[in-house]
C-alpha cells in the first residue's frame, strides 16, 4: 500500500481511540491524524501509548469551526477521512438536543464540504467513511433484525441527528460524486468507555457501592459489539468496502439490559473476591427514559459475505476483559468521573 494521510475525527473518544491505535500500529506507512475537540468524552489519556509513534499526529479542533477546519485542510492533503466525531449519548440528547443537531448534522456537513473542496473532483483513491449507529432504524419487536434495507425510523434526538447525518453523507455522494461509505453499528463496549454508558457506569457504581440504575423493567434488548472487533471491521470497510454502500456491524450478541447487568455483577463479584450476589443487591429500577427503544438487533450478513468479517468475542469474556481494565486503571476512571460526569449523574438520578 502507498503512504496515505488518514484523518480520523473524534479519535480521542471511545471508539475513535481504539481505531486510532489499530490504524497506527497496522499501517506504519500511513500518517494518522486525530482531530478531536476534547469534550468530556474525548481524552488524550486514551492514547498515551500511541503518542510516541512517528506516524501519529493530534490536532485539537472542532468540526463546527469551519475556518479552522478549512485551515487544516489547506495545510494537509488527506487521502481519506473516517468520521466518528459526534455527540453520542441518548440521555444527553433528551436533555439538550440542539448540541446533537449542531455537532452531528452541521459538523458532518462541514467535514463533507472540507473534503469536497480539497479533493475538487479528483476522487481516485479517496474515501469519506461515516460511522453511524443502528439506532437510526428505530425499534424492533421480539423478532427480526436490522438490515441495510431497513427504513430509517429514529426515535430520539440522538438517533434523529445521526439519521440526518447519514442522509447528508449519502446526498454528497449522489450529488457531488464524493466517494463515501457508511456503517451502522450496534452498542460498543470495552476499555476507555466514558462511564455514562451502561457497562462502565455499572462497573463504577459497583466499585463505589452505589445503586445500579436500570431503566424501566430492564427488558430492553441490545446487540453488543466488542470495540476492538469494531475497529477491525472499520479497517476492512475503509479499505475494501464498496463506494456508496452501507454496512451493518453487529456483535450477534443480544442481551436484555437486566440480564447483562446481572452477568456483570457476577463477573465483578468474582474479580473483587466478593460473595456471589453482593453486587446484584445494588440493582435499582428507575423510571424509563422517554422514547426508549425496546430492541435492537443487527444482521451483519452483508459484511461477512463481502469482506469476511464476523465477531468472535463472547459476552462473558468481553465483560471480564473490560472489568479487569477498569480495575487496573482506577486513576483513569477517577479522573473522568470527576467534574462534568458527576454533575450530569446528579441531574439524572438524584432522588430516584
């Protein structure tokens, strides 16, 4: 492969940092540029091991700042863009939807325009890869799976903003010929995830002996994807996916929220040397959030047939690896749970 300049937006976030690490190590002849605003969920501590690598560059920047974005593209010719920068938490989108419209929609269009202007119709060996979510498809019943042909039916401000950004990416392909590819993934988990998400939230609360808040009756079902395997799938799609196509990425790993929390409690009790059932006593059902989709499940057959990717990580093994990482990195957890997260948690759960 020839040398490339690859820009990854949101590369200091959870999925982004795993992808940056993967690409830096796998493609030493690429220069990997990490563009990140460093919001509460973006943390350069996630990439300490990558910082010394000669093919890694970090740029602090906001995709809403068109002038600084254009200045970056004026200075550096990029062969490819993998776009992950986004507001991504459903609860936050309910509390403050405008930030999701601005970052996820306007920010995506700004990046599309920067790429279009730089490439100026010379699209050979160029690619704009947009990372999205299965939540754009809405809610499933007890059976069935999301496929790439499933109509969009977003139910939250977050999923609506991601659906809109998907449509803009597709529109820039059909209208301007921009070489794009899109993927829609299921729930990711693993190390470095900010603890507003279900699994690290529960780990943090078990460690600090706080209630484990489970929405509604706990029967909401999600398909879970090990983040390291997601990074490998992104790599495959970026290099081998067909231009203009959408690929679903799923873990083939459905769990009801309450069953997942109970399994995590078992794992944590084992790792902490506690009596079985100790952590499960902390489970506390709370009022369901508005518009809470009942079930997501991904059919990733297209990705497996075309590119040969399929997930291998079992949920128990993935939870054990994730929990061990948080136990071994207590300073990271303490650092990110102070300040912004604590304010948010108090607003959400105090008095419930």
